[in-house]
C-alpha cells in the first residue's frame, strides 16, 4: 500500500462519475492548520464537511458516544455541566496509545456514518467538490473508500508548538507529547495527492491552495 490515490483510484473514479461529485480528504497533524486551509478551499468553491465538528456533536451529554466515553474514562472527565472536558480527555489519550484507540473506536464509526449521510445530501444538491476535513484519514481505514484524493496540510514542529501553546494553553512539554503521539508527517506524505505547507504566511498558504484547486478542477 504505497499510495492512497493508487489504492482507491479505480473504485473512486467510478463513484465520482456516477454521482458527478469529487470527494477529497483533507488531513494533517495537530496544529498544522487544517481548518485554516479548509476555509481557503471553501473560498475557492469547495463544500467542507468538518469531522471535528461532527465529533463534538456526537459526544454531547446523553448521546450514545458520550455514554460510552464516560463509561470507559469515568465521570472525572466531565465539566460541571456534564459536557466532556476535552483538555482532560486529551491529556489521558495523548499519553496512552491504547486509551487513544479506545476513544477512536467509540467515535470514529459514528463520525463516518454522519459523513456518509452528509455526502448523500451533497450529491442530491449536485455539489461538485466536497472536502472532508478530518484528522485520522490515513490512520483509520473507514474514510479511504469515500475519497478519491488526499490533501495533506503540514507545518514545521516549532510552528506546531507555538500554535498549541497559544491556542490551548499547553506547556512546551505537553505540546510535544501531543505532536509526537501522532503518525509522523513524512509517513502521511506517502499517501498525499496534494501537500500544503502551512508553516509560513497565510498568503503563501493561499497560493498553494489556489494551485491545488486548479489541479482538482482540471
């Protein structure tokens, strides 16, 4: 399995032809700027499906995934309003691969199910290009049959650390733990059709997005 595009090329081109819609994955490691890049593609005309937003919805208090997570990780991860304390849960799973896998096994199938429903709505509306913004496209297999190509957003490690400290109030050590718990970006690059380097200015990133958009629509 050397290339995601090669792996699914025949199957996905058939699907795209039938539904007249391109479905492309967009991924990247923590604090690489997936959402920033996704918004830039949205400006170009893509319809964005945000897997992280779906992930937040499926773990709202009382939802089946919420119940499973509380059962697995305990009531200590809850805020006073019974919502899940994402930082506390993150501290647990980013330090322990097995616990991280437990969480992914609860949430990922439900996220895929919601994405498929949203894709059907997009097909009925005759949307031409849908980009699914998600963190675990390469690591988890459920999304690979859905997409034809993969956009990978990268950033150098120092940029990631700076963003995590500023965004999430983490220490440098906590930031490094989260970054290094993920699949190395060079490994993910083997599966990418397009790579967007988001280490520097927004204008430089936007130019790369525009170039990729031309190729997507060629």
